[in-house]
């Protein structure tokens, strides 16, 4: 609604994981580098965790864009599957025949694909988003996928992306075999206090801002304080604040519009 008013070409604070909007805070850059290092160095298992709304899915999309044609990639978004369904979903993502319910044959198809890619000097990466939703049985299924290897290399690089609960679950004794195989780990925290303004400006610039709207220092402080540096909460607050600015015919967003946004998000009457 407010995009036309502010001369924007796209919604600047959408919560969809569009990699164009990824802001490389110090922590997001470190997480990005950890993920790429693990993949390019064929470390086998990589674990990326973070709080809800920290930007993990957006980061995942950015890494997928960064990987070139030398990599075949698959992204599993729905962790609520059976073991057979997981294998079939992986085959589907790689464009392979997913028909059948014989696990041995399905795994043979995947292994043949991996060996063929290895002979071509190409790598294969599997991303599992929302991995905290995987059952213990599925986590074991994922661990078994890492057994697909030759004498000198892992055939499949696996990236587990999930909320903080994933890190806690993997500390349990019954999952120690999987935990021991994870060689690259990173926990994505909130963006820094001094990065909030840059984050907002970055999103507006990508959305086509020509200098409008602007945020007062008090508005930035209020956003930082209420969001605690979580990107999804920053987006929600800025979106509501811009809507309030549009309604009040304002180019400059102050703490008053942010306060109105906070009350709106908390379900409080004006």
C-alpha cells in the first residue's frame, strides 16, 4: 500500500527469504563463510542454527545462488516425512527417478548419481531447512546418507539449518554418532546494535528507495530495542511504521510511528 507513496519498486520489509535483501552483518557474513567453507572443503556435515527470524533461510538461499554449476543442490523444506519419503524427496530435488518404495533401490539410484557426479569432478550438496523438525529416525536417516563416500571423499555434503532446538537435540547421547560427524558449526545471533540502521537502509535501497523514507535516530533505537536485533522483527516493525507514515502523510519516520507499530504488533488498541 505504501510502496507507491514512498516511490519504492518492491516491498522493502517482506519476511520472505529473498537473497537480494540479505544484509551481511558481521554474524551473517561469518555464517555465510562457514557454510561455504564446509561445502567447498567437502567437510561432510555442516550445522547452522539460530533463533526464529534470524535470517537462516535467507542465508541458505544466498549460498545456493553463490554455488556455481559445479554443484548439484537440493533443498528440503518440509521435515515432516518418513524415511522413504525423505529419500524420494531428495531424488526428486536432483531430478532423478523417485518412484518406488524399495529403500535399497532408491539409495542405489542416489549413490549412482553421486558417483557419476564425482567422476565428472562435480560436488553434490543437500540443504535441510527447519531441521529442528526432523524426528530422531529422520536424523538417523540423514546420518546414513553421509556413508555414501569413496576412499578419498564424501560424495554428499549435508547442511542442516535449524532453530536453537536443533543444537540442543544434537547434544543428546543417542544422537552422538551424528553429532560427531558435524565438523563445521555456527550459531547465528542477532545483528549488532550499530548495524540496525544499516540493515534498514540496505532493505530500502534494494527496494528502490531514492532517499525516502527516512528514520529518526529515536526511531532506530526503538526498533533495535524492541526487535533485539532479530531481522524478522525489524522487518515487521518497519513495515508497520511505514504504513503509519503513509497514513499520516510523513516521509520521516519517528519514534511515534514506531510506537504505533509496536502497539499494533502486540495487538494493543491505539
